[in-house]
C-alpha cells in the first residue's frame, strides 16, 4: 500500500523577517503610527514592525483621558522598552518620553514655595486645586489647626484664587497647605510686633461679639465688642463699618492658636492719658519757668539796691548779699 504525505507550504517562511532590518534598540525613541486602539492599549506600526503600547505606558497618571485624545492614524512619539525578536514583539511607552508633570512642577516650584492657584472642587475634608496639566490637593489638616472647623468648604470656595505653600507630592497630585503660610506669617509678625504696639487694620467682618480685621494680607486680628469704644455699645456696627481702616493696640498674642486680639478703646485711653500727661508736663514747665523768672527779677532788684548802699565793713555782707547768696545756693540745688 502506497502512502504519500502532502507537502506543507508557508508563504511566511518565504517572506523576509522584518526584524532583520530593524535597527532600533531598547531606549530608542521612534515615530509610531496608531493602527488600532483596544482595551489593553495601542497597537502601532514602526516602519512595518508591529508594536504595542500598554495602557499603563500611555500616560503618567490618568491614561483614559490621554487615550481618548488619540485616534487611529495618529503618529506619536514612543520609547522602546522591550524587544522580543523570537516572538516578534515590541513594547513601547509614551509616558517615558515625557517628564513626569508632578516632578516637573516640583522642580519649578520646590517644596516650601508659595504659589497662587484657583480652587476647582471642594469636598468636606479636601479641596482640589487647578495647576494646569496636573492637580493640587489640600487636606483639612493642612488648611487649619482650628479643631472647630469641620469642613474645608468653610475655608475655600470653588473658582476663587488663594495662596498655597507647596508641601510635596502625593501619587499624581501636588500636596499643598495654607496653615503653614499662617505659621510663617505669624512668626514673622510676632518677631516684629509685641503686646502694646499699635497697628493699622481694615475691618473685614462684623459679628455680634466683635470685629475681624486684616492687619496684613496674611495676619488677621480680632477686636472684641467691649474693646471697640470707650462707651458701651451693643453691636460693633454701632461704631464700625466694613472695609473701614482703624488703628488699634495689640492687647494679646496667642501663639498656640495664632490669634491676635486688638483694642481701639485701650488706644484711645492711652492717647488721652498721654495728652493729660503732656498737659501736666507743660504746666509744670510753665510753673518752673515762672519761678525762675521771679527769682531772676528778685536778684536783679536786690543787686540794684546794694549798688546804692555803702559797704558795711570788712568780712561782713549786706542783707541783700546774704539773701542773694541763699537764693543762688537754692538755685544750684
């Protein structure tokens, strides 16, 4: 019995292996044309060689948004990080061709830097800050030390711009803080001012118990209702109005809670006391001057009388000379 096997033919074996002329190595950056977008990533073509960019290598952070912006036919730059010629596989990365945006931001704004940025979203314990291509985050514990504040929404409003201190990075976000700014500003303020000093301030908020004022852009003070005026008032608005500029005396500095208490009343009383002391000093000076003038006139009168009289003998002085001597001695004391 005669048996014959059918020959197995392969066009693939006749084709030239495209990898034979592939002169790229791991680490090279190439232009890759997007052939397909699938669930796992991007299938690309590099001069006839098929490559693959996994989702994790599309972007440093949220690959989904980046992936949505890519279309079939687009040419993108990607870095080769794996070549398997036996399996004819090449893996590439888009994100490895780009600097990590958070690291780039921290190079331009090192830890400790102060920036201004807009709040984009506010939750109960955290607020998200718009930093352009990346996002900043500020947590309640980095916003304030005030334990009575339960929600960060009482400190920040969406769409408003605030100052922040750069604290570092947390995953794909820049970590920010504001209480650190207050600490820096408070320490600077307390090194320049002490209890008893007088400062200028602007009224920012009036409540039943007193008035909150801005002493500087970063330092807030509080004037209790009992310290607003000499006379008794019922509410702060009886005397003060919003945005009014006032002068007040520092009567208390609380380093632990970063609070400064001011008094307009104490400043007025100090000014009145100073005016009274000045008036008293002037009166005493006038009295002393009058006494000196009277003495001077008396001495002149006695001298004139003595000039008209004869000498009374050796070693003896006239009554006028004795009086003049006594007055001079008293004057010298």
